[in-house]
């Protein structure tokens, strides 16, 4: 589905992404990992049209997508769940969700309502608090809202930027369940994560980014079995707060 070839992205005079190539097959979950400043979010922002590449190509279903604007990318089915959630705190949960459908035609009124019902079915707490302000949700609930808002745009490729960041262990487990459910629905996901356990639990393949370059790739389920590589590229260890073991979800 997604093919990135020889991507190079600059901030002013600094090259932050160097000759990156990766692919995300249809109906798969691919993890993009690396330490702080490795360039993970830069790649997602480039895929979202928020940044423009200096070199390289981005294709979705063999259609070139480089130099597209954010609205064009959303219309093409590429939707990002940003790091830090960024919900609209002064708006209700329901209105936040409706914002996700803002690019859709008014003729889709009934379909939009059905999609909102689907979000509420996946995240029942959002239904309970649909009339309340997003500011009153917990961090984990705001993350659910950010995912639900993205789903309202009917994405084909979902870009998730560290969805487990700052969440409690229990909420991380719920997030893993939600990501698996999205995959079961046929959604293709590119997942940026620093939590090794989350990436190992859900991804089919993983790329590790260091200093703007792909340094290593592996089958996702083997990530927790490569502590030397993970320490080298992620700076991780079993006592740094980033679990090397997949979360227990009862699955």
C-alpha cells in the first residue's frame, strides 16, 4: 500500500531524514521505532503533508503522493493520530469526533452517524461522556478520542504517533486491544512507538530509525528477543521504564 523510497527531509539547512526507504503492505501493522530525535515524527508529518521532502518518493497504491497538502492526504485516506493527542479541550467529545468528518460530504450524514456509533462501540467511555468537554477526559480517554476522531475521516492508512505515551499500564493494554481491533477491521497502520512491548505485541514488521536513517528491520514479534539491538538503537534497558515485554491483554 505505502511505499517510501530514498526519502530525504530537511529543516532549513539540517537534513533530518536521510535516504529512508520502507514499505507498509495493505492490511498490515508496521512499527517505526527509535529514540528521541531519531526522525520518527518527521516521517509521519511528511506522510501527512505537513512537511515536504527534499528528495525521494512516496506512493500509495502506486499513486505518487509527495508534495500533496494535508487536506489532499486526508482525502486520499491518510490520517494521523498526533503525538500528545491534541483534542479540542473546549469542545464536547461528540463535536471533536464530528471534526474528524469535516472533509466528508453533508450527503453522508447517516454514514457519519453510523461511524460515530462505531467509535462509541469501540470506546464506550466516549459514549458515556459524549456531551462533556474533552478537557475533562483523562489522558487515556483523550487518546481514545484522538483515535476516534481520525476514524471519522474513514482512513485507509492510519498513522499513529506514540499512542501509548504517558498512559498507565492498564490504559496501554487497552490501547493494544484497540489497535488490534482496528487491524481486524482491515485498517493499515504505521505505528510510531518507543514502547518495545507495544510494538512487539501488535506489529508484523518493524523498522528502527537512528539519526534519520533506517538502521535495522525485523519481524515485529522478535523485537523483545533482541535486547542488544534495542539497547543500541533505542537506548533501552529493562530498568529504563520502557518495557521489553509485550503487554498482557488477556488475548
